[in-house]
């Protein structure tokens, strides 16, 4: 399995998602997925959406997948510092 295939499968399963996948050994991967579909969902529900996009590959060709799932708004908030504590 390769990172590009995983990226394409996630993007196909979550239209409009921005996806970055890393994994040098071909069985252990890390992905950052940014999608509007995650809005209002808890982390477990977000992960299930990604797993559904990958189907039977999870637990088979993909032995392990570490996920970071965000909405575009969450990414914007992190970049602007909203929600971060600042010391004076």
C-alpha cells in the first residue's frame, strides 16, 4: 500500500477533503484529514468516516493508521490563535 492510494481513497470517500498521508514502511500510516463533513461530529465519528472510505483495507493492507481529523474552521482557528492561551 502507498500513501497516494490512501490519499485518493479518502478524498473519494470524503469529497472536498484535504488529505495528507505519510508512511514510509507501507503498512503504518499517519494522515491529516480536513473536511467539512467532520463539523459537529466527535473524533470517533470522524475516524469512522475515514475508515469507511478505506473499506476493507483497514486491518489488512493498512495495518495502522494514525488520524488527525479537523474541520476547515478548526484549522483556521488554530492558525489565527483563537482558543490559545496567551501569557502577557
